């Protein structure tokens, strides 16, 4: 790894370019975006956030920086007030910073020696901050025998845990139940046979998924994509779409036995045969099989896919329950496990909570974050479906699981438990930014590389081969 140094504003601009954040991130294909209110506490008002000053008596003053929409900011403030009232030693102040300038502000505060004590960060920015010596080691936050976050939610740097995700988010196959039923009725199909499996043991292999998607794709004359008379130039309903944000596409590379990187992050595998083959299969859904709409941009979130009522099935993250499917969708929805190529796998992510290395009160800062991570203390976001719990007990204790998913925002209990809860516990792997540095620049470059494939001008092999040296160079510069 590179030596530690104070993070520069140049680094900030790179990190800010891909603010992919869980529970509070960009609103298209990651969890719901936050817009700062005009009365937000700006960084300059944080002043001596790490100075160790107390707010009253002997209480230790701890600051927690976050972005968020109106609902999330209000919920966080209420949680902090609850924590403050629960004991008489620590007082937490929530520092609200505009979402669009969040990383830039943090970098400016780092340069000025005015970082808050704690805060939430972009997933892709954690290891860069750790590399620059700005994050504390929080490996001691959980003791022996305590319920801990799932292993896949720990950010590691030089063998130490420097952050845990504040929420868990996994990728699944979501579908419009009403549209599925309508398409099946038009063709006299058995709805059950066309419904995505909720149990990983029954997951569709890739060929089965493609065939089902073709069957559910109808042209304006009502013929499906398997019919020799199908009109590929006049499609009315598409059987599927796959979210093409580069970080989400990594799951297919992993499923095919490849990946963007090796499992330990020591090697870049972007040009491996398994990775290239998997990514080409995504392009083929539209170009070859005509069962997915052409990719016009990476922002193909569920609002624009299932929400159009012209797509039956779509891949995306679990946060959509709270940001779209539960409160806003005007159709019945269901959820299944992802299809697989060679291996059954999903990937997880979640905006990480960190303790900044400049704090004078690391023990108190960890105490606050540990308390905050308890599901009962951020329940509104979990109940809504925007966040999934991080502690392993919520995935293994039936009483806790039922408390979590027995509410009207969620689909059928058994379906969600099998397709999301059990799937997340048994088949989830960490997204690469948990263990590889520089993923924000790497993924931004991939997004550009893929554009020629989505337009049909290049094969995936050609596109990656043409840009292999640049991609590997980005990896090496950030991980040597």
C-alpha cells in the first residue's frame, strides 16, 4: 500500500465523482439521494469538532457528519437525541453537510485539521481516507460473544477494520407481479413457472433466465421473442433489464467465476475470460435476445424499469423497498434471487460509518457508532425498507427477522425472508470497495468503456482489450 499522507483536494474530486452511498446516496440506482436543507450546519460552523470541548458539565462532545434527505436527516437527529438522553457522559451533535459537496467538505476539513469525530462516508472513499491516515482502527468496537455486523460489511485496510456499513444492501431480481400475470394470461402461460424463484436452491441458471425473459417479451403484435415472427423493432413489453452501473455488474463477473479483482484484492481480473464473457452476456440480453431494452444510460433504476410498466423483471438493490416499491409503486411487486451463470452469488454494500483518526475521544466515538448501529435505534429506515439490518442476529433470530419484515411495505413474508434475508446471509459477498482501493476511478472508467458496448459499436472483449492498460494502471496506482 502507498504511504500515509494528508488527503488532497485532487483526491476529493475523484472520490466525489462516484458518491455511491447506501441509505443516503444518489437517487438513480443506489439508495435514495439526500438534499441538504438551507439551515444545514456548514463545515465552518463545525470549527473545533475534534477539539474535545464538552457541551455541558463533564459530557464529552462528539460530532457526527452526514448528508441525507429530509426524512433521513430528521431520523438521524432523533436517534442522536435518544442516545444523548440514554446516558450522561456523551453528547452527540449531528453535523449536516450538503450531499453534493459532502466529500469536498470533508477533505477541506481534513486539510484544516477540523474533521468531525465520526461520520458516514461514500463506500468508494473509505480506503482512500484510510490510506491517508484519516480513519481510526475500530476493530475493538465489538467484543467476544456480542452480536456483530455481518463479515461482508466490514471495510478492511492493512488487516484492520476501519468502518462498518451503517446498513446492509444486496442485489436481487425484482418483478412487477401484475405485469407478469398479464403477459402470462395473454400467452396462456403458467404464472408460477414464469415467476422468479425466491429460494436460492431453485435459482434459475442463466440460460433459463434468458429463455423466461424472452418468453415474457412481447412485440406490438403480441408475439414473444422466441417466436420466429417476433418483431424486434417494435417491442411493447420487455421481459427483463439488468442494472448496468459498473459496481452492480461485478456480481455477474463473480457469478461466472471471474470478477473485477481477485478475492483478496491482490490482482485485477477485468480482462479475464470469465469476466469478459459474463459482461458480454449482459449486453446480449438486448443485442442478441431482444428481451431487455437498449441501455441508454446507467441510471436504469427500478423507477424507470418496473415503474414504466413495460419491464417485467429487473435487477437492483434492496433499498428500493423503502425508496420506491413500498411507498410509491402503484403495482404489486415480488422479489426473487438473482439468476446465476456458474456460481450463486449476490453482492452487498452500505454507506459506512467511520471514526476519524483526529478525534480526541475514540472510545466515546465508537460507543456512539456501536449504539447507533443497533437496529432499534435506526428503526424508521429499516421498517421503511430503505435499510437492512447489519447485525447477524437479525438474520438468524426468527423473532427479530419477523419484526423486521412483517410490515405492509414488504412483499409476502416467506418470499422476502427467503429471497432477501436468507440470501443475504448465505450468498452475499462484499462489493470490491470493501477491500480494493481506487474503485471510484476504476468504475468511472469502466462506465465509459462499457458505453461502446451498449451502443453496439464494440464487443465487450474489444472494449476491455482497448482499455485494459488504463484499467490495470488505475488498479496498480491505488493498490501498490
